[in-house]
C-alpha cells in the first residue's frame, strides 16, 4: 500500500491507546510526571509544539483535548470563565507579583502574563491565589 501517511500512523496509535490497560496509563502518567520537569523533556515538548502548532491535525487534537477537559472538569471551566469575565470587567485586578514567593516575572515571549490564578475551591470562582508558574506548579502537585 505504498508509504504510510502520518495520519494513518496516528490513527493506529489512537486505537492502541484506547485499548491500553489502566495499568499502562498509570505507568505512563508516572513516566510523564517524572520527566516533565527535566530540561530535556521540556525542550522536546517545545520543539514538538513549534513543529506541529500550525498543522490541522494538531489544531484538531488541541480542540479535542480541550473538549475532553471541559467534559471532565466542568467546574474548572466555569470558574475560569467567571474569573476571566471579572478580570475583563475590572472587578478583579491581576497582580504583578506572585502571592507566594513575591517574584514579579516579566511576561512570556507571547506577551502573556506569567502570574496565574489558582483556585482552592472551584465553587468560589473569584477567590483565587495569584502565583508565578513555579509556585503554581508546586502547589498543584500537592493536590
Ligand atoms: Zn512564586
Ligand atoms: Zn492551580
């Protein structure tokens, strides 16, 4: 059948990933958690992102992931939307410093702020902690 397109490879990967056992998934998550903070892995991830960001397949994948995430965590999406609206209306002002370490990181390369909102309780969408990426990652890992 000639050369394989990336699409068919991807389709096969998806099938096997559906068939994967829970044990394998758990092992994979563990593998990922162990590596996601290493410089090597982050370099690989950002390279992959840069390569694939503008492909239709990648966009479709991101959309599907966002949809799945919204289905699994409706309360998070609701809280985030409420917060976004409050920020837009000026009811809440995003601080420049991290509420934990006090650092004031400069905006990222895309111009976006590096101070992120953390919800302790998604049923109170406007009660957030403002944290730098580092402190936020540390905090979220505790939960
Ligand atoms: Zn911090
Ligand atoms: Zn958080």
